[in-house]
């Protein structure tokens, strides 16, 4: 190799760092500086319910959510009952975000005079970028107490006989701004059922989703298919699968969900395991959920600031 | 050959000199403030990145919209989901220049008025903006601040009717940066 060539190579080698500094565009340098970030999916659903069932959304830390739910009577009751609107079942519920991943709630519904409470835990958040997680996963466990007067007060009645339990795994993915889908394996356990033939346990697979039609409105659907498992076929054969459609309207601090469903009950033990209405017969209940948030502490700000990525 | 070597060394050092003219931050602060009769809304972002070239007066900012912290979690969600559409337009940027850079002596402590003009991109819409800011040089450290209005409609951000009385048509934007010398390792 000639001296000249060597010199040239040396010269080029020397230039390399100078060239890399010579990024003219400051914007490119900024982009390099930032590196890759993790983008967490947010607003997979408008509110904490798909229709009847829980969605993967939790109230933010320090936020109290009030949900007033109404289900009117059956549409096929006809004009005399004003297509169901003369009767109403309702549930009043409060949910509170303890942290970004933990939420507790209580409620009271007039169907079977039910008190219910639940705990909701977010295990994974859907994300892209630096950390990739295709779905969000939430677990919900609830307990429901039927407080109707005992059918036979003279016999020995136990409080535990009033209780039902529900366990659900919610697996959801926000595919794009418009479409989110959720799968919900569900198990219901009743401590006491009316007859020997009935099963204490009910297993079901739920599916739900939403299609956003404007930034403030979406159409939601939800379906619970009761599994006809060996030894657990009574519920599948004697009750209906719950199917609900709703129209969500968000107005700043409120979300209204206007729905049609074949389930009268508003707690998991009732709408998953004890739905009797048949859509084909017109056993359809019109109803709504009204959700309102109250910011009771500024926890969410502190949590975000500490940047705890879990 | 000696000439070539000298030439190379000169080029290199020029490169390094240019380098030393750049100042940067990753923790710049940008604040939104919306005032209406109904309510006052404020959002803060403390993760703004910016580079200032004191030689040319060039100035760039990049702001991740998701990093704005609102008082209420729901406001933050609506801001990102419905108004600025952070999934579609994750970043807002400013690329501009201090046009009177020769009047600012970055080597001497003092407070200087800086006329800044450039392209502001929010929600995928780019508009030319001009504002006057202040550059403070103290003990070799450079800080910059500015306050200017941003009209929501200019950037094609749609505010639904139900909340239009709660969100101002013009948002006041406050920028506060504390720069440090730029090095590759930063």
C-alpha cells in the first residue's frame, strides 16, 4: 500500500467521529437522545364495564366511581307495562381505585336484595415499543350475598347459604383506536342452590368488545357462553346465555351506557348463571348504566411521577 | 502528506468546536393552562427534550403528549384519547431559531431577550409561530423561558360541544428549560 493511500485511509478514519458529530439536524439528535419508550395502551374501554361485565378498565388511583344501573322490565310485556318501563331493577355501586392496579367495589341491587363486593387486580398492561405485551390481563373476584327472607325460616338456616362467588380473568386487546376485544373465562360458585339437580358451580366463557363510532361514542357487545361440561350440564341446559348490546356515550365526567340485554340481574352470579330471558322471544330488558367519577385524592399524580413501572 | 494530516486535524477540531456549541435537556418543563369561567385546567410535562445551538441560534423541542400530567386522571385520558389523539400523534415538536442570537452573549452572565420563530407541530398540524422569550446565562449555565398562546382550533383539535365551555379556545403555554452542555453520552 502506498504512503498516500495509507494517509488517505488514516484521514478517513480520523473523519469518522467528526462525521458522526456533524448531524446537522438537531431534531435527529433529539430523536436519538430519546431512545425507545414503552407505549401503554389506554382507554381500551370507555368505562369499567363492557355492558354487564367488568372491563379491564380500573378507576385511576384516588378516584371514586359511582355507578347507577337500571334494568327495566321486559320489552315483550307490551303496552300495558309500557314495554317494561313500568318496572325497574337497579343496582347502586361504588368503586375505588386504591392504586393503578388495584380496585375494590361494593354494590347493592334489589334483585334478590343482593349485596356484592369485589376486588379487581390489573396483572399486565398492553404495551408496545420497548416492552411488548399484546394484551392487558385483569383478575376480578367477587362475593354476592342474597339477603331475601329465608324461604323456610323454621329450619336451621346458615348465613353461608346466602353467598355466591365469582372469579373472572379478563384478557383484552385494543387493536386500534376503534376496536377493542375482551375474553372472559368465568367461574361462578353458589354455596346453596334450590334443588339437588342444580350445580353449585357454573363455568362460562365470555367475550365482549367495543367499536368506537365517534371519539365520545361506542357500540359495545358482550356474550357469556355457559360451558356444558360433564357433570355440570344443568345450568347449560336450563338457563340462557347472556347477550347484551350497548351504546356508550361519554360526556366529560359521565359515561352513559344504554343497553338491551336478556339478563335481569346486574351481578355476575345472576347474569352469567341465572339468565332466563330469550332474545328470540323478545325477553329483552332495556336499561342503562350511569357512571360518574369523583377525584377524591391526587394519588394518580404521585404514582405517575414516581414512574413506577410494574 | 503532512498537509493532509494537518487538514484532517483541523477538520476534526472544527467538529469538536461545533459540538461544544450545543446545549441540551431531557427534563424541560412545559405547562398548559386553560382558563374559562367554568374551570381552570393545568397540565405539566417535565420530560421535555430540547437542544439549543448557541452558535446558530437553532432551537428544537420534542414533547411526548402522554407525559402531560393533569390534576384529574380522566382529563388526562380524554386529552390523550379524544383531543390530541396521542396514539396517532404521540409527539409535538418545535423547530426554530433565535433570530436575534447575535444579541445574546452566552459567555457572559445576564438576562437576554430572545426572539424565537419556527414551526410548531401539534396533533400533526404544523404552524409557524413567533414569540419572545428570555435567556438567562448564570455561571456558565443557560436557562430559557417563554410564554405564548396556542389556539386549539389552529391545530385541528376538536372539542366536543358538551365540554366546550370548560376548555379555553386559547391555551397558554409556558416553557422553562435548564440546559446543560451536550455530549454524546447524554
